[in-house]
C-alpha cells in the first residue's frame, strides 16, 4: 500500500510526531484528497492538553483542509481527479487534515472558487461552519435565522453583536450577519483590527483595549439602532456570554462557541454550538452549507481569514499550536502545507 507522511498525536496528552501511514482508498460516497493546506485551530492544542473528542490513538488532528481530488469512490458525482477542493475535517484519522492525503464524504466537500488559493480556502471551513451552524441552522442547533439559505430572507434594519469579532469564527459571524442584511453589526475586538472588520461587514467596532467586557452591553445599547434579538459569542468564556445576554432583549438568543454554554434565564436562550458538519445532528444542514458556501466565497459574500503559512510542512504545526495557545495569534489563521513535509 502506498504511504504518506502524517502528524500523529502519539497518545492522550502526548506529543506530535511525524510518521508514515498508508494512503487510504475512498469508499462509496467518498473522495480522497491530496492535501495542499491545513489550518490550525484552538481545538487542536486543546485536544492535546485536555484529551477530548478522540477515541483512538495515535490520532491525526486538523479540521480545516484544502487540496486536490486524488481518487473518487463509487457513487460520487460532480467531482473529477485534480479538482481543487476544501472541506472540514473530523476527529478520526481517515477524515483529518494533518496528513498528506485524507478521505472525505463527497457531500461535505466544496470546490475552491477561482478567487482564493489553497491556504485561504483552508482558513474557511471550521470558522464559517461554526458561525453558520450557530446562526443559520434551525433550533436547537442554531438560532434559526436562515436554515435553507433562502436568498429572500433578510434582517434589514436589525442590529447584532459579535464578541471576539477578530477571532477566526468571529470574522465569519460578522460576514453571516452582513449577508443576512443586518443594518448594524457591532464587533468587540482589538482596535487595531477596526478597518479590516469594517471591510468585512462590521458597522461599529468596540475596542476591547478601551472598553472592558463589563461595559460592552451599555455601549452596545448606545450604538444599536434597534434592540438586539441575537448576539454571537466567538470567545465562549463566562464574561463574554454575560455581555451578550446583557446586550439582547428578553426572548433573544446568544449563539456561543462554548459547547458547554448554558441558559441564564430571563427568557433568553443560549445556543451551545457544535460547529462540525460531520456530527450526525448537523449533517443535513452541513450538506446545505456545502452546497452554498463555494458560491458565497466566489461572490465575495464570504472572504477568507488572513493567513500565515508555516514552514516545515506537518512538522511546523506543533510550534504554531504553541503560539496559538500562548494567545500570540491575532486576526490570522495559521496554515500548514502538508506536502512540504520532509
Ligand atoms: N463550538 C465549536 O464547534 C467551536 C468551533 C470553532 C472554534 N471554537 C472555539 O471558539 C473560540 C474561537 O476560535 P477561533 O478559531 O476563532 O480563535 P482565534 O482566531 O485563535 O481567536 C483569536 C482571537 O481571539 C480574540 N480574543 C481573545 N480573547 C478575547 C476577548 N476576551 N474578547 C474579545 N476577543 C478576544 C483575539 O482578538 P484581538 O486580536 O482582537 O484582541 C484574537 O484575535 C475558541 O475558544 C475555539 O476553541 C468552538
């Protein structure tokens, strides 16, 4: 069987090591992809530190991928060898990003639009999915703002808040609100990102260097043109969640990246997001998402994160994750290039 390089997390709370592993053939409904880019995400260092989601070790992580279609399984239509594609990985070795080849269910794969490259494409899947599932998908998975991507659904005149607007997920939440037609989109982020966040749809940026999290709701109420029915918490800690709850009306919703987030009462609902389309409950919405996402990117309605390409192929991932864990990444996505592994 032909072999490839992979990055194994060798055991629970263990180390990342480059190793050889077989290149798998796609089963029915799957394609195999030669990976050209894989993005790093906070979940990758959190799994290493805390050991969750993974059942079998050694484990391959990586949930944001882009590359070329290598082989096509039975029953797959609409893809040809060599097509440039992007998709979201899952927490099993067959479907993960930190390797040179992976398998993927074809219905959760999109073709990379011509206006972006592999690294930019790899910056989109997890962040966009976490924003879209939390805001668009039907209850209880999301806030139900547009579960079918109906282009006539618009929220013109309404206001929304994104805490952590410059985080990868936050950038996509801003863009989802913009695409839904929200008139006032308030982002809470470092002031240095103001121009960029306005370029992707924020109408106002509250500088977190000047306004403490405890004052956000008060500031939001001064800015908002209409009372907020929905807020997105891209940070997921308790203070950010409280700021979201304090900013919205009774009966409003907070979509929160913390999967453990709970309601606080007052008739306000928290949506604890599971931002992965492979999870069975998300699968139906995931198919709709992947049907729509490539065109949204092609049309410029969704733009990728700004990216930094890492050196040393798969071996460079460990250092990137350490930088991420140390909060040294701001407003960018780190991208590994698996084919550059020696
Ligand atoms: N539930 C899910 O399925 C799911 C999926 C994806 C991610 N997540 C979680 O969502 C969170 C964000 O992920 P990500 O990939 O978007 O992270 P990221 O891009 O690495 O986030 C980094 C950004 O966070 C911002 N930040 C940090 N603390 C902040 C605070 N207190 N208030 C406002 N902004 C703050 C920083 O903003 P400034 O540069 O502006 O200071 C920095 O740019 C992580 O906790 C991740 O684990 C959950």
